[in-house]
C-alpha cells in the first residue's frame, strides 16, 4: 500500500482529502497538524502497556503509526519505560482519545475524534525534529500533499528535500495553493498597458516638441503651444480596467497579492522540480465552501442568528469558489494518478464566478440577517501602483547611488593626481631653494667676472620658484575645492543609501515573530544558523494579517475558469459545478445538518390585555430568534409593496425611455434615408447633365471636323 503524507491535515480541506484517500482503501494516510498539538513532546507520554498493545492487530506499517516492541509500558504510572525510537510514532489520535482527554481542549478533541477513523498517525512537524529526521521521514512517503493556508515553510522544505535527493521509486508532490497568487493580475496587466501607452505618448510628445522647434527655426509657427497642450490633455484620458476571465494556460502572466510573492516563487520551484521520478503539480484553489463551512462559517452563523453580514467595499469583486468535496476529489485524483498528467498548473474552481455581493445576498435570502458595508481590510486597487512606484523609486535611488559612486571615484582619482602634482611642485621648490643656496655660496668665492652668471642663475631659480609656488597654490586651492565637493557627494550618497535602506529595513522584532511563526518555535530563531534548512528561511512564506474570510473578500478580485480539472471530473461527478449562488439550497442544507441546527418557531397567542407581545418579545430575546408581530409584519408588507412599486415605476420609466429612444432613432434613420435619397437624386441629375453636355461637345467637334474637310 502506498503511503500518503498530508501537510496541514487538520485543516478544513485536509480533513476531506484525508478521507478521500482513506475511502480508496489503497493508502496509508499520515499528516501533520498545524492547528492543534503545538508541542509533540507533551503528547508522546502516557501510552498503554506493551502486552495490551500486542493483542491488537498491528497496522499495515508499524514504523509509523504502530508501537515499538522494545519499549515496555507501565499502565499504573501512565508512562513508558525506556525511550521511544525517533523513527517510530505512536498513533496519536487513538492514544489521545483514550488517555489524554484532560490535556487537550474541546476543539482539539473534536478534531481528533473526527479524524481518528481516517488518519493513521500524526507526523512531527519540521521544528519538532531534526532536519535529517524530517528528511528521512519525508522520503518514506510516495505521495505528499501540501495544503497552504498561512504558513508555507514546511512545503518549501519538503520540495527542496525532494528536489535535492535521488531516489528510484516515483513520488508525487501536490502543492495546493490558492488564487491569491493571481489576485493582482488584472491590475498589473492594466498598469503595464497604461505604462506602455504613457511611454508612447512621451515619445510622441518629444517628437512633436522637436517638430515645433524645427518649425519655429524655419519661421513656420503653424502650431502653438496651447494647441499642443490641448492635444496632450486629450490623450491623457485612460480607459477603465476590464476584468478578464483567466485560464491556467496564462500562468506566466499571473501577479500575486503583495504578500504572496514568496508563494509564487514556491509555485515556480515546485514546477521546476518535476523530473522522471518526481511528479509535481500546483493547484490554485478557490474559496472552499460546503459541508458545514469553514471560512464562511462566521457569515452563516451570523445569518442564522439574524445578525450583520460584513460586506467589504462595494462587493463587486469576483471571488473564485469551489465546494470542498469537489476540491478534495480533484486533489485525490491528481495525487493518486498512475499516469503522468500533462497539466502541471490547474485551477480548482467552479464555474460560478460570483461577486462578493452575490454571495452575501444569497446567504441573506436563504438564511437571514442583514448586510453591513464596511471598508476593505486590504486596498487591492493600489497594490500594484504602489509596488511599481516602489520599484521605480528603488531603481532611481540605485541609479543615483551608482552615479554618485562614479563621481566620487573620479574625484578620488583627480585628488590623487593633484596630490602627485603637489608633491612634484614641492620637490621642485626644494630643489630650487637648495640650488639657490649653492649659488649664493658659490657667489662669495668666485671672482667679479663670474658673479654675473651666478646672479643670472639665482634670478632664474627665483622665477622658477615663484612660478612653482603659484602653480602649487592653484593646485592646493583646486585640491581643497575638490575635497569639499567630495565631502558633499559622500554626504549625498549617504543620504541616498539611507533612503534606499529604508525600503528594505525590517523591524527585528517583527522578523523574529514571523520566523517563530514559520518554524513553530521562537527558540528556533536563535539556532536556525546551525540548520541548513532554516538558515535562509524566507519570512514571506508566512502571510501577514489579515487572514480568513476578511482576506478573501477584501483582497481577491479575479475571474478564472476551470480547465484541466474538467477532464478529471465529469459533469455528473461535480457536487457544485455551477457555483455558490446556484447551489445555495444544497449548501444551506449541508450547513444545517453538519452543525445540527434546527430552526426554532414559537407561536404565542392569548386574549386581549394578556401582554402577549411582551411575553413573545422576552422569549425572542431569550432564544435569539426574530420577533414577529402584526405591526412588524404589516410594516414589512407595506415596505415590500413600496419596493415593488418603486421597481415598477423604474421599469415603466425605463420602457418609456427606451420607446423615446426608439422613436428618436427611427426619426434619425428616416432623416438619414431622406438625405441619402436626395444625394442620390442629385447625383443622378448631375450625371444626366454631364451626359448631355458631353453629347453637345461631341456634336460640336464633329461639325468642326466636317468644315475642315470641306475647306481642304
């Protein structure tokens, strides 16, 4: 039997994927817990006695999920004698449910109870074991499923290990990412198009300025500056962004949310790791729903309690969605495929393409509640612009720093040249002074006739000395000036480097916190230099806040269509191929059955003056249900009738406007038809007159020829 490892198996999607592989009866499924059991050492104590365990039927593979026969267990003390081997892992779900109910909270206990029938064993996470132990344990599995939520560190470690290890048995690695790595694709393509147009306009503007300058030089000023500026203003109008429906074949164009760049690099790494023995796939999943809900559970519970549903922004952003059963089946089919699939990238989404407003409106219509509009927690409209401006500013600062480095280097070279000139002038002055002293001494001992030549030599030396001193002063002044300029340029470069450093400056405490979240332990941050796997950890693998449904409803605005998954799942195999809104009735029923919810209806009746309204209001507030009275029902009915009347008036006004527009269009077409008819008649009349004139001219020319023949 093949062995399957699911990273983040206790997630909403991971539980359904685990059950899919278990139901196939061909796989041993292990997994890592991300949301529970933060410290595995606290769990691995208090196991049953060895003789009790031996009576049970061992699992298919006792190396993981079984018990070590060399370990002796003591039932009375609740501890085991000896040490458990690192390559043996006890079936934690079974052990916890039997002996450690007091050590886990209710949520953890529920998760363990839910997964106990399907999960063979819980595997230690990367930070709980050494790198070598994690590597050996990872290589013992045939299929690895990595489900990303906020932390992608273990997925990166796993693909690096699989990519750098040689093995003969084929393995499959499936990275379940999400559409956040596509979130800014529309905006990025739009900004690229507009930037290209701006460059073209700048080129045309420069060409127009050059033509205008040439015309002015030649004395032709037929184009004024006002006309040129008005033409430029007309070109500045930019078109609105058009949302495109993306397919997985266009994966090279995808552009992520600003927090998900590291995830996109991880997706590239997974695709590049594909080989003959390692088959890698990347699945972009939409927002999972159904089966009691996960991210949307807060909205469903709020609607069930008739509370407010938060809508982030205008609600016109598109949210790709997929039913969790469809997603788990797609992951299972990709991971368990015996044949190598052609598509390495694939969208796991339905064909709904619903907006945030449509999703919330469907919840409101089928369950209840009311929608409250709030501002988005992520400003998705400015991300690409800010990122491009940030990149341009960084590039400008780098270019400025390089230019300053070149200027400083040239100044330093020139200073060295001036220093050499200064030294040579000083040396020449010293030589002239020594020569003058020698000449003065020689003058005292020579005769009268020889003194004249000595005086000439002394005078020449003085002239040369004065000239050298003058040149030396000029060199010193230039050197001082150059040093001042060099100091200014160095200060300017320091300012530029500080501004450049601000773009990459990360708060040390934030880095420690993110690395601690990635590695699962804050103590690992100080020791990560000793670990080759964690030494170069990318803090971008852990996604910053916000998380959850607020992140999905605020940051995502992408339309995508399924492609390769349609060949994996037929139309009848889908649970909800038409999307969230189209299958809302089924989704609400799943939510009600999974959460064991039953609508409560109370009818309170009584005679007049019995305070039925007060009693029913108290019961409604006690059970948190809607309080319906005759006045409220009447007011709601009147409001409903008023809304219908407004819609009817709006429909009538639209019909009247359409009729008026049709009449105007008909009159316009009639006027155009009459105009064309008049033009046609005028043309025919002109052609007829032209034929008559041509005939008269032909007759006149013929008579002239006859007269010439008669004269001859």
